[in-house]
């Protein structure tokens, strides 16, 4: 079915509408004051949320009700927004080829929505208020209806305000039309998330006042003395001076920490010991979903190898590892073959302040030893400056060989200079470009860095001029830890690309931010000041994402697949969410075969709310 696509022009009136939309999105209408609006006695009158293994519903017709409930995770009590009274929401099982009907009734006091993350569907069913539909008003029912064109492990969540981090999310499993290609005797959904007992808007206000307020690993005098003993006074002082000049912290890897977060598996805090059963020798499939609003998880099961068989719902050539990292929005399916009585599934936060924990066991009530959190690793010069050593993104030897960074707030000019910026005056935030190479200029991703003029402003406090492009770096905290860690370079989607032909056009977008102001953006412009990115219907284009910040951003494009490629232009994997590491430059091909209005954003909730969000128009 083909739907009519609304026309779009960047008129002043529509610009105002985008600003209003973002304000509504950030405020969540009433959610930002939800806990303040209800007194303690009213909280007790709310029903308690069902946590632990959520109920499972099978299609093709589903009924979901959104409402307020109360929860208590490790002593952190609060109001949750839940689906059918459950946190997480029910696991929805569908079948490829079915036309599903999902009736969503809103019993909340504010507008709500559901987005079907990673599902290819008409844009009117995508569930983004202000872009694909108006949202679901209090007391109303909205009917989603679409035909499933894929199979695999996905999830769904609210796209309104902070509802995603307060409970509106759940697993979505699409079974293959014919037969399952992944052999397993048993399977379990492992939905990781995070919970803050405080009002998310209050946490955001604290970050706006001090960007590292929740950082538990800020540099201390004791750490300085250790560095002096290990590296000498001059090196230790030089490193401190550099970070101080940039007004950045080498330990700032997550906006929130266990100071305000509880880490959950299927709505269960570590003390609840959520348990997945098995029989010794079985092949057990774990459908791992990161449904958190803030947390990158590093997942391992001590004593077991993990064979990764699916990434973002797409089958990949099996690769066996000890551990994998994934960010909000990503999914990995792994096969394990347990033989002992009990194993701990250990998912530690990237900033090493806490963990989610579950148990694989032959019967309820068992547990296994829980590992200690890994030691904290600081961000390196390569994380800040990139480097020319493409094969070793974490090789400190690259520091002195051409790595450069520009920093507005420190008063230092980028060594590339103002002349290196790409002229974006005609295109706003989407610099379309064609390389002038002699032959087949789009065979490989472009390597010339083009900073937008808008990056020289308050929206960007850092510019990386010589980024790294390697995909084989597991990331800070996982480097050289003695375990085999999955990287993007290990992934290979079965069957290769869905589309023939190479890129016809190339665009470059920079992921930018200002930690002092706690703002996030594309090309130094947050959503309120941006113009839509335009894809021509039917075109095959390359997108380059260049990270000018020191945080990893899980970038999610709605409605279309991102076909990740390496620096040589070779296909790697088909993904709906791509994590872009600090000072890294990645590229992917997309076929603009989905008419309509879509969005493209960082899946860290506060980053999206504070401006790292774009509208994409395919027409």
C-alpha cells in the first residue's frame, strides 16, 4: 500500500511548529511533574505494577492499555507508566506476513504513543507525535495496523516525553513466515532497562546545571598520586592540564549512574534474581534487548560462551564471544549451551557504577556467583582526538601522529581552521556532497572532514578533524580485558545487502554537543533550529556520521535499514541502530524506499530530548 506523503517546506510557520513539538516532546505535557502532582496517599492508591517475566500476547490482534502504576526497585519507589499493568509491557508475538491490528488505549493524564522500533511500516503507523501522527490523547484509543515484512527480535516503546524511561516499553518478537533458521531448544527474552525513582525532568535539570553531576568517577587527588607513581609527575600534570583546559572529564561516559538508576532485567532489580530455566545440554536462545533510556550494557555469562546469531533482528553469521556491549535500542540474539546448574547473566553499566543481573538455572531458587564490577578505564586521547592509526582505535601511539581537535570553550582554534568547514548555507543541516575524485568517487566513503559552519557556535564544544574509522574497537572499558569482546567488525548479515548498486549521493552529519550547557545536536544545531533531512524517493545514498563528542551515541533511523559499511565501502551489517564511538566516523548506505516523514535521533533519552534529533522527509 502506498500512502500520500505530506509536502514540506521550511516556512517560518512550520519552524515554529517544530519548536512547539520539541517543547511538548521534552515536557511530556504532564509527565515532567508527575510525581509532584500526586501526594503520597495518592501513590498508595495506585495499583502495583507487575514486574518480572511479562505476559506474552499473540497476534494478529492486540489490545494495550497505558496507565499509571506504582513500583519499588531496590527501595526506589515511584510512579511508572505501564502497559496492561506490566513493566516491561507484554511481550508481543507476531508472524511475518501477518497484518496486525494493535489497539492502544491511553488512560494516562497526558498524550502518549507507541513506536515499533526497527519495524518497517507505513510512516503513519510509526508512532512519533508531531511527525507521523498527532499522538494518543488521554481517554482515546488509536489503532495501529500494518503488515509485517520481516522477522526477528525487536521491541516497542513510547515516543512521548519521558514515558519510555518510566515504563512504556516491551519486547516484540516476529516469527519467520516459513521456518526458524536459528536452531534452539528453548528461548528467553532478556529485556534490559534502567529505572530512576526520581522525576526524569528533575534529573535533566541537574544535568543542565552541571553536566557531570552524576559522575561517580571524577578525577581525585588519590588517582593523581597513583598516576604520578605510574607515569611520572610531568605526564600526570600534562594529562590533568589538558582535561582541565577542555573542561571535560576523562571518566564522563554516562549521563546518569547508579546514583539515580536501578538496573533491571525484565523489570527485576539485581536482588530479585530473575531466573531463566534450562535443561543441561540444551541450546538456549537469549533474545537480548536494550530497552534502557540511558545505559550501555556490557553483557557476559561467566563460564559460558555466547554465540551471536542475530543483530537488530537480522540473522548474522554466527560469531562466538565472551561478551558484548550494546546501547539503548540495540538487540542481539545469542545461543548458549549451559551444562552446570546455575550461571549468572551479568550486565554491567559502561560507567561501571552498577549492574543488572539474572540467573540461568535448572530450577528456581538457584544462583551463581556475581562478578565484581570491572575497574574503570578512562577515556584516552584516541577517544578525544581520533587518530590516523585506523587499525588500532585505542592505540595510544596514534596520539602524536596528526590527531587534532578543535575546542571552542578553551579558546583554541581547530588546527584545520575555519576554511575546512563545508558550506552548508544552501542546505541547512544536511550537507549533500559529491567528491571530485577521478573515477567512481562514491565507491568508498569520503574521508575529507567537512565541519558545518554551525559547528562554530555554542552547540559544539569540540570538533574532531582526524577521526578514526575502524570498526574493531570494543570501546572504552572493554579494551584488552582478557575476554573476547564483540565488535561491529565481527558482524556479517546473512545474505548481504538487500539492494543492488552503490551510492548515488553522499551526505555527512556531525554528532555534536556542549557538555557545559548539556546540549546535544547535529552539526551544532538542535532540533528547534534545524531543517529536515531530505531523501529522494528511490535513491541509494551514503550517510556519514562523524562523532565530534566524547560519548558513544546509538543512532536510530526510523522506517529504513542502515546498511553499515567499513572504510573500504564493503557491506558489514544491516542495522536499525548504530553505536558511534567518540571521535569515530562511520558510514552506511540507505535505500530511500519508504515515502513519508520519519525521524533520526540518538537513542540516549536525554540526548534526544536536548536536541540530537532530526526529521527525515522521503519524497
